[in-house]
C-alpha cells in the first residue's frame, strides 16, 4: 500500500473515533466537519491539474457559507455578486479560455500545463488581496556594507538600504529556507551600522571644522 493511502486510512480511523465521542444530537454536523478534515486526497472542484491541499470541496463550501467565496451559475451572476462589470469579467474569462485553447498564456506567460478553460458551472470568485511580499529579488543594488550603488558602480554617499528595497543579494530568484528574513535582518543590521558610522564621521568632521573656526 502506498504511503499516502496508509495516511488516508489512519485519518479515516481517527475520524471514526472522534465522531463517536460527540453527543448524538451533534453527530451529523460534527461528522460532516471531521470527514472533511480527515480527507487526505484533496482537489479543487472540477480541476484535473495538480492541486493545492488547502482548496478541497469542503473548504470551498465553507468559504461560500461564510461569504468569503462567491458561487454562481453564470459568469454574469458571479460578476454581480463580486461587484464587477459583467462585460469586463466576461471578456477576461473569454481571454483566459482563448489562452487555454491555443496552449499559450499571452498575458502572463504561465506554463501551458497549468492552463485550463473556465467553462463549467458553478463558477467561483473571491476577492484576493496581496498580503505578503516574499523576497522580490529586485531593487537597488547594495554593497557588503549596505551602501546603495549608483548606475556607474560606486556607492552613493549617505544612502543605505536593506530588505525588500534591494535586489541581487542571493541572485535572480528566491531559493527558500528563510533567505528573505535573513536578508532583511542581516543587511538591516549592516546598513544600520554603516549609516551610524557615516553619521558619526559627518558629525565628527563638522565638530572639528567648528573648533578650527573658533580657534
């Protein structure tokens, strides 16, 4: 038996034991809840592609009931539920379907293997907001002291940066394992120390100039 099948059976047995501990009057809703939790093979409704473990039918239904996801029988009804232009949403869906038909994402260059048409009801929609910026890998270039480099190469005096405002620290792509945090923390400290030294040098120079003027 494959590993994932063993895990599925273990989850099913655990589900049986959990449900038996709830009062009989609550058995139906609790059973429905735990059945969803216990499922190991999870799929996005209607999709045949590689699935996210977080978007199975039970979770989608729960999101619909909570009003976080909208479900509709037509694209027009979905547009109304989302407060979007019917014309614009239909046009967007048509363009997505055209990309799926020709096997090429002409707008965002998505890998063709992930393209599929939006054609079967019910249709789902949700408001998506960017909540996390995870290592953009692009921005101002800095040196090992956190000094921002000018276009010609030399550092720009008095300008320091770190974290998501800088680029090129680990190359053109994110390699995982917390490098975004490491970049922010490490170069944040380095840039701060460098800025403090620079400020101290300027202050010291100003004081020295002032004393010479008094002499």
